[in-house]
């Protein structure tokens, strides 16, 4: 196994030197900097570390855990230590999910370059590896305890426990002997792959295959079309789709030529993105992106600078990088007066650490549009003196440059908010503003006219005369209106707020009478919930013409989250989450924004975009289309162990299906548990859900490890919008608590949606 993969490893001088090992400094903080000996293992897939060369080593990370490698200049921590270590000798290993970065300092620039280039080469190789090949290799490495490149039966028994398999020793030995073609009493290379295939045989898929296959050997084109139409609900395009899928998933060339699908091809299809529960047509940007901003849910982050709790947690630029890379389009910046005239960002009146505002802006400039081209909103909470507000405005203008939106798109007074499409690759400032947009535009026009008059009087050429003096640079300290507003507000900063002026909320009638479409209010979760109960329909109508932002209660000092669903039900666009905290609430948030290219904008249902809407989230009535969903939970595949430290412990899995939507639709049901089988548990149980407003519903599939002594332990989950769900036989590929893929863990289900609320579970 090891040799077959090593033959394909991209071996170059960098990788060979990494395999010899390097003594480097591991840095956690200004005070924690310790020498560690790092070495890439012979498999080229794992890095181990020890206190010194030849010392007792332990695993540090796997190449498949690594997202990217950054230079020392990009590390906030290493920049703070620039006087101690040259930045060129430092680098940062960034991992998938919420795992902390690993900052390392080499003894020379050359050594740092060797590790940076070598790691990136291996990361690219693993990214392009076939998933099954990566899986075979991972299990082989974990089972081959003495790392000799082959596996004895004793090692196989240990591996079975690691894989969550409770199998009779006699049957396991039969599979082992059948795969040991060389009769060496060990498995290596292709032998292990054959053993693994025998282990992962899917009886329930074979039975389904034989139900549609006349000869039990293959599915003809017509038989496969029948399956796609009857079970997968693919409709009229099933014939064309069948040809595409056979060409894509049938492993044999003769099968492709004859337009037939073998059992291996059928399983490949069911395990692919085409056989996934999530509709592939919802993966790219598929929604209309030309509607006003207030017609979309916007992926929003609260206290983005925090990577821990709200009282003593660490403030870090990394919080912004992670939020933007996961698709957040609204990030929050709390700004306070800092030493040496430089504004700082932290959670005021707490012990959280502090970072420079200009470093936050630089990170936003670099990462704003790496995941999505659609606009980023900087939600500024200003607690600064007027002098430092001037610095804030200066940094925004100079660092963001062309990305920063500084005036209306065409210089004219709009009648509605612009669309995400119109604001592509633009960064908007949200905050307080001294005056109205109308007054700003009126002054710009007057300034332009007087500038033109001066140029004409001086006889200057009129080239570029249509370019007005940018409002953010024009002095307004003498403006009379400034005195009526907040006296400490800086005019140059105020001018950068264009479409996102924050105002206090008094009541819905007050907002309709006194506020404009580009003004928005923020609500605590408690106040927003109360308004939904007391005036749910008015809240819906309010959110159809104006933006709303909801933020977590100040009592959530542990950075916990609230359920965003009930706020989305009322059409609230920016429901800000503590994205650093994993859990159910973030699963729901990630589930909604998984669609539409993960671009951070999701179009609200039409009844939440109508200012005359009669919809009330607490009391829904027709014409909404009620549906019944039947979920048959069939089987599970290779579920991970909850406690990996207990080698002999095997999970007792059960599946819980949860629906989140309006209050009457929010419910959950679960299967019974299967004892001692995390490898291929079979349930075969059907759950029935009646849903009044499917347009707002999200489904969450959770696998738990049954524990009669305490709460069942979390194994994995997957959450998606009802509108993105495919019917028929589908695999659900599970995610960890952190939101990273738990490949190859999945559950196999059959889904059927019926009109109305009458459900028959037979």
C-alpha cells in the first residue's frame, strides 16, 4: 500500500530534506517559543515532532489537515516578534476548520523556504488525490502499527476496532486470507485494497440494484432511466441524465460503450455529488442576484475579531480571515482609541487582547473576495475620539482603495438599495452618519459646480470635469448640521457611510414615517424575538424595505450562539453569529449559506420580500404549500469513533432527523440505536414530517452514539435547506462538529416529498 502511493508522491529535494527533519522554533505567543524537531514521515503524508532529534516523537499533523501555508509576513503573531526573528524565517501552517494555526520559525530563510514549498507541493498533491485512494492510504497508515509497509492479522484486528467494526475473528480471518494472494500472512499494496473492498461491500445497495436489474449483473439504459424517474424523481430529462451518469461513473470502457451500468458504477453514482442529498444545481450561484440588498439573507459575523470568549478571549486578525474565507459578508469591528494615535480593535471594557485597526483593514483588503465576489459590509462600532476617527477614515481610504464604496453607484440619489450584482467586489461601511444621503449628494453637487466655476474663471482646461471632489476628503467641520447631530462624529468618516446608515429603532410606524431605505437598525436577539411575537407581520413588512441586523445577547459571554432560524422567519437579513463557536446554531447557519455558491447571499422567499405581505412567522396561513416528508433511514457507512483514545470502544449509532423552520414545523425524530456497529449499521426505519412552510425549512441529520448514562455523544451531522434537497436514494456525507468533512462517514437514506399534510409511512 505504502509503496504504491510512494511511487506517485511528488518527491523533490525539498521533500527529501523534510524527511530528514529540521529543528525549528514553535511559537504560540510572545512568551511561549520552544524548539521542536519536525520531520516528514516516509509516507509523505504525516509530520511528527519531538523535543529534539532522536527524541520520542508523536504525530503533529497530517498533510490532509492542511489548508494552506503562509509566509511570516502574513502572520499576526510573527509580525509582533519581528525584532526577535526575521520574518523571512517564519511561516504559518493553516488547518481546515477551527483548529489553531501553527507558527514556526526556521533557523534560516533557506530552511523556511524548503518547508513552505515542500508542504504546499504535498498539499496540492493530496487535494488532487482520488478520495478512495486517500482513504485506503489513511487506514493503512493507521493500521500498520510498526510502519513496515505491510499488515499482519494482529494489526488488522486492531484496525477493525479503530474502524468501528465489531466482527467475529473467524470471519475477519477468512477475509484476510482471501486477500492475502501472496500467502505471506501479511497484506500489502493491492492486497489491502482487496481486503478493504470486501470489508466495505454494501448488501443494501446490491439489493436495490437487483430490484431494477433483470439479470442482476447490470442496469441497461432503460432500467437505469426507470430508476432515475421512479425513485430519484429526475423527471423528463432522465434519459439524457442516464447517459451522462453512465459515462461519468461506469468504470469499464465496454460498459460505457454498451450504455450499461455495473454494480460498481451504480455505487459510484450513489456515492457521488449526483447521488448526494444536496442538489448539485444549488451548488453554484443559481439565484437572481440583481434584487435590492434587503431581499437577501446575508452571512454575518458578530465580534469578528474574537477567536474565544467575550471577556478574556484573544482578539486576532485571524478572526477576520476565517470569517471571510467561510463566506461571511458582514463583519464587525469594535474600534477604540489606541496608543500612539493608532485606533485599536477589541471588546471594550473587558480583558480581551487588542489588535491594530489598520491590520484588520489590511486583512479585509486581502481576503474580502477570495471566497465570494459579492459585497462585504464593515459594521463599524466607533468608540473613538474625533482625532482617531480621522485616522480610521484615512486607513479605510488608503488601504482599501478602489474596493471601498465612497458614493452612490451613479452619483445620483437612489430609490432602493443596490443589488449584490451591482456591488460586486465592493466594501461598504455600515455605521453612524452625520446627515442624510440626500444632503451629502446635494453638497457634492454644489461643490462640483463651484469647482467648475473656479476652473473656468482661471481658464483651466475642463478635462475630467465630471469627476466630483470625493466627499470623504472634503472638509465639513463647519457644516451647521453637524452641530445638530453627534458633535464628536468626524465628517470624513461619516461621508464613507453611503447605503448603510445606522439609526435607533423606536417602532415600526416610526420607521415607516421617519426613516429611509438606506437606514437600518440593530436589534438584540431578545428584542427581536419579542417583536416577532408582538408584531410578527409588521416585522416581515419592515424587512421587505429596510435592512435589519440582529446580534447575540450581551449575556453570552462564552461566545455561544442563538438559533438564527426564528429571525430568518421574520425576514431579518443580517443575523450575526459568533462564527468561532461550533455547534447546532452554526450548523444551521452554515446549512442555509451552503447553497448559492457559498457566496454569502441567499434570496429570501417571495412572501418575505413583499412590503404588503400577510405572512406572520408565528401564525402562518395559506397560500403556503404544505408538504409531507418521508425519510427512510437505511444504513450508515464508516462512522468515526467518538472517543479515539479507547481502542476497544465501538459506537452504538442512532440517527436523529431535525426540521427547523416556523415554530409548528420545528421538530425532531430519531431511529433506534444499533449496538456495537459504527462500520455498517443498518436501521431501515421511516420517519414522517409534516411541514407547513417548506420554503423556510432546514433539515439537519445528526448521528449520535447512544449512551444510557448521559446525553448521547455527537458523531457527525449535515444540514441543508429543504429547497436544495434531492428526493430518492441519497447519501448524506457527514461533517464534524467543526464543519469539516468526515470522509468517508455517511448515511444512506430514501426521501419522498408528498403534497399536503397526509403522510403514509408504509
